[in-house]
């Protein structure tokens, strides 16, 4: 099952390393020079023509729809360079509407497989995957998912995995905005951060960000368009794009406003 991982950033690079560690014939593709990657550089190329022509599975882990379009159809046009491709796996978090429409534009089955877990989970091969696609295609691809993750949730047909992911990330973004607000207010009240986080972990306010605050690498970051906090904002926008007709979107819109206002938090 020769595989290409396209987009070797914070998540894609450790995903590629996990596939290789499991004995899967995997190559990385990224527009950055391979020297950027240190010991993983020998597995990664920026040359589309250097990708194995007999690649069966392409996993995309780029940031957004614009980068997905560039990767598949425009600047890099990987679909035109992988004639033996049997499956496209979209692990980027994108609008479910876009992903569902994308299936009609590609020559092979599309599996949406966005993942949950920070970079540390990718490095430890314990990601959670939300999967959309046919039972047959997901069974075929499970050796890849098992190499990279620890939890697998088949949510339904193509697009269902992505819909579940943006809903999950809407909740994660809400927890992020609220946890950071609570910590700022605790500072003003003179409450020790470590003591409060320990309390939250064992109480009704428990959430993923608060419980992992000292290990999640972006927990103290401020907002920037190109960092993980910025990606959270993008994911909430993807959830809004797939909101039911006539839904009340005031809460997600408020979350976006608070995420955009986050400033770096010191140790």
C-alpha cells in the first residue's frame, strides 16, 4: 500500500514517521526544502516528479481549502502525477460541504479522515480519527490508520467524518476560549494557575485543554493566522459553513471573536 503524505507540517511529519515505523512504504511531500526536516528529510521531497508513480494512497494534511486546491489541482496538481492512485484520504479539517463536493472531482474514492489530538498525539501515534466513507474502503485503509492512531470512529458515508470533526473542534474552540478566559480572571483574583488547573481536572469544568495545559504546545499561544489558534478559528468557520439552515450561530460567532482576541499567556 504505497502511500504519500502531502503536507508535512506539525501533524503530517509525525504521521509520516509513524507510517514508516510501522513498515509502510510512505513518502512525504511538502513545498518546503527537505533540509527543514532533519532526520526525516530523506523521506520527504518537494519535487512532484519524484513521487512514486505507483502510489496507491494519498493522505492530505494541508491547512485549508486553498492549499487543498493547490495540492490536488493547481500549483502542485498531485492527482495528475499519481496515475495508480486508488484512494484519497483527506486528513485536513475542511468544510464538510467542500469535502462532499470534492468526491465528484477526483477519479478514486475519497475517505475523509480528520484527526483529533495535538502534535504530541501524532508523535506518539495515538491520534483519534473521525472517518467518513464506505465500510470496504475504510477496512482497506485501517492498517494506515492503526499505524498513526489509537481511536477510530466511522461516522458514516463520505463527509460524515469531517462533519463530526468540525463539531468536535467547535467544542474544543469553545473550551479553549473559555479556559483561557477563566485563567485570566483567576490571575486577577490572585488564584494560582497550577492549583486551579488541578481543580478543573477533577471537577465539573474538566476539559481537554485545561487537563493538558502543560503538554499541549499551543495552550499558551495568542492568535495568529498561521498558528494552531488560528487553525481553531478556521475550524469554527468550517462548522459554521455546515450549520443547519436557520440555526442560531451566535455562540460560534462569539467563540471566533474570543479566539481572535487571545494574547500569549506566560508560564
